[in-house]
């Protein structure tokens, strides 16, 4: 599997796993032996987080991946009851699917799913909300937009709902959207600068621990958004006769000749524009129209976001040390995926789009295998911090199930031809990050 992986319909296995149990019952995707909790009690677990924790994949939220999210996998390993806002096929929004290897071409499924357990009386124990930023934990001003109504259902703030469940263990994963949201529109200005993020993080954790003084916690570092396939898949140039031809962009101080530089990034949302000739000089068969700025992350903008998230992670680690929290190094895990790759059995997985196996078809969110790795990183961090003996998720159980809704297809590095085209991704990102 070093050079190939399979995309299966992500239904069969999950259907077997949850047969006979509804989304409001215990979800145990991978049977776990009884674990010694050490200094922690896992009898009641609540996940606070973003689209990553929600199990959002390939531009949408759907039950077959919600049940494979890292919180669901962790809950299964510790035997905790786990509930989530289940969404029927084909998801909200409808998931992306691979339709052709020539390109390759990715399109959005028709229609849209619907929530299936909105009537659950208690809050969900997975309170991870796609598009959420740290500010949203205690403030409800954005709860009427995006996927907030589906998950929070007007039952109070994320903090209030979490506290109301009186969990004995909490995972806390925020900071990614403060940089991914701007990056997805070609901006280097984060939602919060590092100092403001640190101030708000301290206040939020004070509020959470003040009302749950006995609960143990795991907190996540923030991954580098400039290393994910959404940002790195499309080079800022194409080649003709072995020579680089840089895509056209708006003329500014960084691009006086109206072309991109080697250190700039072209976002995956630009794929459909490039397919129609935008950004390509007329002499090479393009329209001669520059790429819109919202489809490009310049080197300076990327550097600004990296500096900010480094500040976030410094503060996250400091807060964790002061409060006795386990630190899940999501930043380090994703860095390894983007550089050396991660060896799993006889295969090396990476952040390469489509062929790497760790990211879904939107290039921004982990695949089921990616969630398995995140769950195991969380288990390792919790075991180190609290002396527990939680067993790992068995990764082969999740390794062949990704976000595609297609039947089994074999992909090889040689079989993928041309620049990928992802139709529907731009709209999916807009829905993930509604205007603030």
C-alpha cells in the first residue's frame, strides 16, 4: 500500500458496527479491553472542539464518519457512552466524491442529508462544532449560523451544555479555525492574534475547570494549516518543456510582474478555476485572467499564520502544564504526515492529496485513518499524563475507509493524471466558515 490505497463505500463496515444501536447509545467502533484509568475517570466523557472532532470529512458531516471521529474512537476504547448529532446520507453539506481518475475529478453528491436524532433530551456528548473558534465556547452570538443549530440546538452555550453533563473527562480542541478560516479565503490575518488567543484560552479554561473541578482534561495543539493538502496540493506553477510557468495573479508589491512566486500557495479551491483557464497565460491556452486573491495564500500570509499558530501552541502547552492537562500534539502528528510520512504496517501514509490516505477529499480534514492516528495520539497523551492503560485503536480496522462515497476504486501514483479538479469545495468551505 505504499503507492496505492483503496477507497470503499464507507457504509458496510460502519453499518455492521452500529447495527442494533442508535446514535444515542454506546458507540464502540473497536472493542476495547477494560483499561485502568489511573488518575482519570472515563465514565463520562465530553468532547469540545471543531470540525475535526465532529468527524467532518470531504466537505460535510455524515454519520458514517461521525462514528469514526477521534472522540468516538476514544470513547469506544474507554467504554464511555457517546452521543453525537447524527446526519443521514449524503451528509450536510453533501459529501464530495471521486468520479474520475483522469484529472482526477471530484464532485459533490446530489441532495443533502438530514439530522436523525434532534430530539435527544440531553446535550450530545460530542459538542464539537464545524467552524467553531475558541470564542464560541462561551459566546452564543454565532449559534444561528452554519452547523451550530444542528449540534447545539438552542440548549445553551458549548460550555453550559458540557458542564450540564457533568463529565469526568473532557477533550478540548480549538485554535485550528482561527487560522484555517482566513487561510481558506487567501488571508494571512488570523481571527485572533496569539496574545488575544492566550487571554481567551486562560479565561475559558478557568470557566470550564471552575465548574468541573474534578474532571481531567486533554487539550490539543494546533496543526500547521500551511502543510495540509488544501494548501499544498497545487503548486504555484505548471511546467512546459521542463520549464516552470507561474500562474497569473493580481499585481502588487510581492508580485510586480503579475505572476506568483515559488513560495506562494494556490488553494485547492482554485482547481476548478484553473481547469477553465483562469490564472493561465493566453499563450499557454488560458484566459489570461489572474487568479482571484481568495484562491492564493502568499508566502508572507502563510508565514504570518505560522507565526500566530506557534504562539497559540506555546500558550496551549503552558496552560496544560499549569493545569495538569494531557497535551495531544496534533501539530506534531500532522507535521510528521507532511514530511516523513507515518509508517503503519507495511504502508507509509502521508498528507499527499488522494494517495496519502490521511486526509479526506476536501484536503483539510482527516480521513478515517487520520482519525485513528489522532485517537491513538490522544490515548498516548492521556496514558502518559494520568497513568492510565488505554489500548490503542487497531488501525487496520480503519485503514481502508476514507471519505469517498464511491464503490471500491484502486488509486496508484501512476494512475492519477493531471491537476485535480474539486467541484463544490469552494461552497463547502463557505458553509464551514460563515461570515463573522
